[in-house]
């Protein structure tokens, strides 16, 4: 139910626009819908936000490698 998923994730982003994880979930929803181009753009935003958050916290962004691997798969299937 793509429309329902998008409605809910957009509401979650509205409530907390600084969450890299919420942005990533939106990227995954877009990818599963078949819109790899938008998914990649959204994924890049999520990774950038995660980088900024963890850099500010003085900790490594340990999820980054996995997210980049998933993005590479999306790009290969584009």
C-alpha cells in the first residue's frame, strides 16, 4: 500500500525532520515502489544527515556502509 506508506512516512518526517533514519525509511519505500531515482536521491539525503548527526555527536556513523551498499544495489537496478 504505497500511498498509505508514503502518507505515514511523510507525517513522521514532518514530526521530526532531522531524523536520518526516517529519511532512510522513505528511501526504502520509494525503492520498493520501483522509483529507484527518487529512492537514491532520498537515500543520499539520509546518509548526509546521518553523517552530520554522528559527526556532531563525535561518533562514527556505523550504519553508513550498509546504507551505501543498499544504494549501490539500487543504482545497479536503475
